C-alpha cells in the first residue's frame, strides 16, 4: 500500500511540473499556480511517506 501512495505522490509531482511548464509557456498564471500547488502537494505527500518509512526502520 505504501508503494501506491509513493507512486501517487510522484504522479502529482510530475503532473504539477507539467502544468507549471504549460502555464509558463502560454502565459497562463492560473495554470502555472495550479501546477505549483499540485507539485507542492506531491512533495508533501512524498515527505510524509519517507517519514513513515524512516519510522519503520
């Protein structure tokens, strides 16, 4: 189950990066900010999962 959550975090990060790049490319601030927020959400989720793994060891 942890692997699923880690994959979801990576997917959010990637999706956020793509949205941010697309927003920058077309000059759409809303899309760019959405991408930043989504990437940050993925980063937070990944940090949480890494913390759980550290406690397991």
